[in-house]
């Protein structure tokens, strides 16, 4: 019985990994067609939906190592998509802020991005999506991801 349980755990891991890879590749192609890499898009999406963010906290919110954030923010700043803003109350804190150009960009592509993700998930009905969310969160708890 234990071997069967281990085997099922391995099979589940492989199925999850393949599903994630297939979905992620599809979504990333769309993002790259618009001149951003997936990490740049994640930063832009975060700023668009959540507003100005302390640079030190962006990495944990988009699941990226903090050392990479400076590089990504530099690239987005060069593209005119965001700017750095010093915190007036604490000189140690710098915020990333989306520019008007960045806002127009993300407003232009996000609706189609969301629709594409919706279409990718269309093989599940709403109850199945809710159950998948519940189960995946349950899986992530022991791994410390949720």
C-alpha cells in the first residue's frame, strides 16, 4: 500500500509539473510578443493592480529572488514603464511606481492576457476550479508556499 501511495505522489507531481509547464509556456509566449519577459510582466501587473510597491517586497510578491528585482526594475525603468520613488519618511525605502506609459501598456494587453488564461482553464467548470484551488493550496501548505 505504501509503494502505491508513493507512486501516486510521484505521478501527481509529474502531472502537475507538465500542466504548469504547458500553461506557462502558452502565457509566456503572449507576454513576450509584447516585448516583456515574464518577470517584467509580473512586476508590471503587480504595480498596476496593487499600486506603488517597496522594492524590497516585490520579489516575495511575485516569487522572485530579491537580487533579481533591481535588474528587472532597471530594465523596466529604461523602457519607461516604471520609476523609482524615494520614501519621504524612510530614506532606506524606495518604491517602484508605474508610469503613465506603463499603465497604458498594461491596460492594453492585460484584458487579452486574462482572457487567454480563462480560455486555458475552460476545461474546468467553476466548481472544479474552486476545488483545484482548494486542493493546490492544501498541497502548498506543507511546502511553505501558501
